């Protein structure tokens, strides 16, 4: 067997012998892409202090990665299908590593945001490439197991990111959390050359660049509006972006319906397994990413855990993901996609709603059950939903399928963090104004209301102020903790209700095991895929 993987998948007469080693490379690539967001959660306090970040600055340091990541995946997945899926993976890893190096070296807010955006572009190439290569390399009988491992890796990254970042921050500056991506990306590039075979679509026509451009405009504008509007007010910019998103979506649908070779055949949404699974991924990550985001803040700011301690306390979530993945691998063939996706969404909803019980005196034990339920839910539901989405696309559109799945995932997660984070901030500010508004100067109150970290910083300054003293500082810190706990409880109630509604919608859309999906028109090339989906849902 040659050292380098040079035989294209399309020319192989049987299953690729080293496919499970190739899966390790694909999962490693996925790991650093997801870790790029989760590690920043624990690095944010150090970055804020060192760079003097405002609330708006910090939001865009985080979301400078999200906007290009979500907007470009569909188009770049199609490019990978056309020219080279492995080439796309390697190119994305190189771009991602370059952005990471830049992020570790710069010391200006704008340049950090630019570095994060470059990393987001790289991630938008890597993410759909991992899924398209996985489906191309593995025979149908093994794909569900491979996708389960892929899903479990995504869940692992949620905990590993904060853990690795926390360990680095004990001895190094925040730039180390960027730089750690580089050796992993290099290892993944070498592994791709050695173990991942070349693959591209056969007989694929010209890329629908107009549809691709419309998808970029629509998704990018929607993500921008969802970030900027809830956090900083619905001014001209966010409102204009929302309008552009709606108009762009309408134009995208109209164009795709008329184009002979659309980038994404929107009639695929008539297939109930596909549309139900897409909705499941969207709603699920809306609730879970939002809950993990503010639960992690509670562990850091209210309970006072350091970055490494926070990462360690997220490990049960990762363990629960693996348990859920093992269970769904065994039960999905017996019970069907609807049962497993629905069960996972119900458990995720319960996990979010349990956070309604959070109070200022809550301990880590109060977060353990919700975190484990969220991890178990990820393991149970995401794998069968992803498998169904990827199974909806022919071999020539695997990159587009991966892009569609990952866009739903990232869009749901970014909307969850933006919407639920905004609600959390509003509830926190209002409660703090009621508890401490009459005892603080206006400027100090504004700073304290900006974030829980800002409130505790004001309390620390009061402790050294001769005109205030430790007692007033302690009272403010207590009010900040109580206000943030109130915000977590209020936000969890809303998030849980949205997830519950989403669960009902998904269960209504997904067909049962013995029901067939809606069929596309007789002359549509995706009609045969509909029949395959109907068989797999039984």
C-alpha cells in the first residue's frame, strides 16, 4: 500500500482500506474548528482585560468567526465537490492555521477580529469537507457509525476547548489559545495527505455562483442582524441587514427553483426526513449552545472557577455525548430516526429548563444534571439527524449536503447565543437596577450593568475606595450574582419553551418509520433520493 493516499475514491473497486484512519483525520480537523469557539469562552476575561474590550468589541471577537463560517459553508462545500474535497480540507486547514497565527501575534482589537474572521473562512471550508469526505469514503452500511463518531467529536470539543484553553492560560497569555491550533492543523494536513483519499463529484456541471452569492448574502445578513440587533439595539444597520436577509432568501428560492442545476435544490425541503432533520439541528443548537454559553459564564464569574477549573467541570458533558452516541448507534436502526431525534430534543429541553432553578447560591452540583442531559441529547439526536441530511443528497452533492447541515448547526448556535444572550443581558440589567440602582453613581451602575464581569470589577474597586469600603463592595457583588442568576433562570425558561415548541414542530414534520416522505415531482432528479429516504426511515 503506497505511503500517500493517491487513488481517488471514484476509482476504487471496493471500500477504502484505511477509511477508519481517515476518519481520525476528519475528526481531528473538526475538533479544532469547534474548539476555536468553545476555547474563547474561557479566554474572554483575559482578552477583555488585556485589550480593554468593550461589550461590543468582545461580541465581535467571538462572532467575527461566526459570520463567515455560517455564510460561506454552502458555497465552499460546492466548490469542494467540483474540484477536490481533500484539497478543500487541506486548504481550509492552512487558512485556519494562518488566521490562528495572526490572532496569537496581534494586540489590537480590530486585528484580532480580522484574525477570527480569517479562521472563520478556513472553518467554512473544513467543516463541509469533513462530512462530504466521510460520506464519500464510507460505504452506506458504515456511514451511520462514522457520523456518530463525527458527532461525538463535536461534543467532545465543547469540553476540550475550555479545558485546553484553561490549562494554557495558567502559564501563558491569551494568544496561546490561538496558537495551539497550529500544530493540530499541521498534523491534520499531513494526515490528510497520508490517509484521506482524493474525492470529487463526477459529472458535476457548472457551479451555481449566483445562487451561492445569494446564499452568502442571506445567511451573512441574518447572522449579522441576529448578533448586532439583540445586543446593541435595532438601529439602521441591523434593520437593513434583516431586510437584506429576507429579500435575499426570497431571491435565492426563486433563483434555485428556476436554475437547471441549482446549488441547493430547495424542493428538497418537501422531503419530510430532510426538512425535519434540518429543523431539529437548528432548534437543538439554538437551545444547547445558548445554555452552555451562559452556564459557563456562571461557573466562571459567580462561582469563581478559573479557566482550567471550568474546563474540567465541562468534562461530564463530553462524557454524556459519548454515551448518547453509543446508545443512538444501537437504537436508531431499531427505533428509527424520529424516535431518537425526538428523544434527544426532549432531553435537551429538560436540561435547559432545569437551569430555571438556578439561584445566586447555586453550586456546581446544580449544573451537573443539566449539562449531562445536554450532552446526552447531543449524542442521541445529532448523529441520526446529520445522517438523514447527508443521505438526502446524491454523491455529486455531498459537499453541499455537508454545507447545508453545518449551516443549520452554526445558524442555530449563533442565533441561540445572540438571542438568549441578549435576553440574559436585559434580565440582568433590569434586576441589577432594581437591587443596586439607588446606591451607585450613574457611571458605576452603567459599567456594572454592562456584564457580570463588569459588575464584579466595580465591586472590587469599591472595596478599595475609602468612601465605600468592603461592606458596600460585598453588597454590590451579592446583587450582581443575584441579578445574573435571575437572568440565567429567566433566559432558560424562554430557551426551554422555544426548544419545546421546536421539538413539537420536528416531531410533526419527521415521518414515522412506516410512513413515506412527501415526494418531489416525477421529473425531478432528487425523486429517487426521496424513495431511498423513505426506505431508511422505516
